């Protein structure tokens, strides 16, 4: 009952973009690619005015989105956005994936982090020193979609195991 389907049938990609006409004094919370660790943690969020922000600060993220770096994907700069923040913006170097309601966003976050998917992205990336994949190609790649009930069980299991590991690391 598990399906192998292109990612574009499960999620919208780069659904919301901050307009260039945004008031320069608008405060944004910005995440650059270097601010996401290989274990999926967001290490730094910069509080900037729109006029101070880099030109690549354009992709709007919302609760339950997954951000995945489209450059040097072997670094696994992939993070889950657990809650909504006002004016939460990421670099255009990320693809922002917003899952359809019939899919579990936590499951897909984990599914995008597996080595075979990262290898698949790398195989379609272009460039030597700064390999990248465009968002359109990224969302055309296949992903594994079990029934929702199994997605929920897998995500819950992995959340619990990761929390236990994080707690051990903290100690």
C-alpha cells in the first residue's frame, strides 16, 4: 500500500514569496542556509529590517513547512518549521515545501533526510564547487508515501526516538 510518487503530488513548493515592494522598515526573521545544521536544527535566526536583509531573503515559511537547501545538498541543511512566526523568511537557496493536508509533514521531513533521497538530489545537481538543483527538478523526484496512518506512526516513532537521543546529548 505504499506509493512511490513525485514529491510535487504531496507538496507545494515555494508557495509564498516576500514582495520586493515590502516596506523597508518591516522586521523579518531570516534563516540562511548556513544557519541550518546537518541534524536539522536551526542554529541562528537573524532579526533584520527588510532593507538590511540580503536580496535572497524572500521565501516565506509557515508552520509545518520543511525547508531543504537546493545547494550543496550533501550537507543536509533540511529543517522542519514546527510553529508559525510572523515574517519568518528563508533564503532563496531553500525550497520551501508545504504539504497537502492528507500527508503528515513530520513524516515527509524525515523522508527527505534519508541518504537515498539526498543521493538522488545530488545526482541531479549541477555544478562542481557549488552543486545545486532547481526547485522544479527537486519536486519532480520520487518519494515514498505510505498510507497516512502509517505516516503518523512512523513520524511519532521517530519523534520519540529523536527526543530521547536529544535528551541524552543534553545530559
